[in-house]
C-alpha cells in the first residue's frame, strides 16, 4: 500500500512535534512508561494504516492517544497480563476532545515525575532526556561519555523505582511546588552545564545537550511561568549567546577577556535580558535569576575593563546570601580582583582553598594561578597552574593550562 505524501509528511511532523505530548498522556492513562512507549508506536502505526483511507481526524493528537490506549489494553488482555486500569479516567471521543490543556498538563506531570526526588540525580537526568526530550539511549550515553548499556540500566531502574514506589504522576500541590520545582530546575541546569561546560573529553562543549536544556527551559516556562523558571531560561540563553566566541578554530579555550564580543548572539542576549527583568521585577526571584543578572551585566559590557564590576560583586553578595556555595565564593573572588585589584582577590581565593572545600576543583587553582601571573609571581603561578593541570579532565582546559605554563617558561 502506498501512502500519499501529504499524509506521510503530516504523520512524520506529528511524531516530531507531538509524540512527547501523546506519550505523556499515555503514561498517565496506562500507568507504565514501557507500556506507554509501546502504545505510542502502535498508535502511529495505526495512523499510517488508517489515515490514508479514512482521512485525517479532526483532532490527530486525541486520536493517537485513544488508539494507543486501546491497543495497549487489547494487547494486555491477549497476553493475559491485563490489570484493570483506573476506570475513572476516560479519554473523550474524538469529536468532543478539548485536548490542549490536558495534554500540556500531562507534559508537566511527566517532567516532575522524571525529576522526582526519590530518584538518584543521574537517573533524573537520564530519564528526563529520554522521556521528555526523546533522545536515544545511545545519544545520552555519548553525551555523558558512558556506555549505552549503563545508561539503559539506569533508565530501567528509574522506571522500576517509579512503579514500585508508586511515585505519583502529578504536578505537586502549591505547598510542595517550590521544593519540587527546585529539583526540576536543577536537572535542566545540570543538562545545560554538561553541554556548555563539558566535564571531560576532547570537546569544550556538547551543543546537543545545551540545546535540549534550553528547549526544556522554554517548555517549562510555557507550562509553568514562575520567576525562577524565567531566571533559569535567561541564564542559559545568556551563556549560550557566547558559545561561538568561547573557542578558537582548533577548539582551544578563549577566556572572556579575549573573546570577540561581536560574535556574541545579540538576539539571545535580548531575550535573556528581558526574562531577567521580568524575574527581578516579580520580587520572587532566586539564585538562577541572580546568576542570570550577573550574566546580563557581562553581556551589556563592550569590554572586560568597562564591565560594571561593582554591580557584579553586589549581585554575588546577594547570591551568596540566598545560596551559600564555595564555587559562588570563588566567582565572587574573581570579580573582587577585577573591582579592587589582584591582591584582594588572591587573598580571598587563598582563604577558600585553605578550607579544603575547593582543593580538588581545578578552576580554583587556575584562578589563583592567573592572579599570581598578573602579580608577576612567576614561580608561584607555575606551581598553581601545575595543580590545576593535574586536576583538569577536559581536553581544551588542559591545552589552555599547558599553554599558560609554556608562556611562563615552565619546561
């Protein structure tokens, strides 16, 4: 049987754009990830078989949900493994479906389920990328430099945990939302960071992951327009705006001070700045919004020297009040060195390293080495760069640190 090109193209487009929406609703109706995924593919197979003769239904997404659900029930009955589904949940007939709000609510439920705090952090990330973003197990494994079998086991365990622990497939109530939303935002930002600041390997970035994180951020903002969702999306957009200027033709690292700012994406900067302002004006902002505000100050500056370091240090002070962290203290120390000079910044970094919390963090030693270099303390700078190099796992970072050592005449 041949299928007319328009119908083929429509089904392909529906799969690209709406399969995750359909899957989210099937998970709610069937109560099982694997069963819902099988039902999704059965539904699209039915569409390929039926739509060319019977015509495209008025509500294709609702049709796909109904077809998938009933195919799943039939299959379970045939295999004598059928367990009664929740008879209170019914999908309306095709003609009377008001699908938009229900399907979108189901997507939000799916995100919160994948990021449930009962799941391990790595499982949350893997499950979100697989079920919400539709990345294959191989794609996720490649991005995180893991084996497909390891990733597959992680996803299987996460689904089993959801099933066995009876984790509810729902958006948390208002009293639970702040805590649960934090987990969702953390997962999205973890995905973005691994794409924008690859933790290891030969590439500085993994654009597929940062692109997926931004797509998740946009979806989350559409479904749940909270200030911190705005702040996180703004932060990702503002960082992403600098991607093209962050590395050279051979993949080498280019620091902020040496970046060609004409290569920054002004469209992403404008969008990010608008979101920052909305979040800050709400007066319900949090750490992501403050980090986005810092990124926006950098984006507004025409050069490193003309950056408003007074404002950046002040924003870091507020960020530390909300979210104390040694890494944030390190970033503040670097900004302090730009505001007050290298020596005050160096003293602050030395104080942080003395606590031991950042001893294994190569960027802390690299920041210290840079300030020592700028102060003309060559031997100490060499020692600090060597410490950073010994800890760095990422190829371009190691190349950059080695180059700095060579510039200082280290053999």
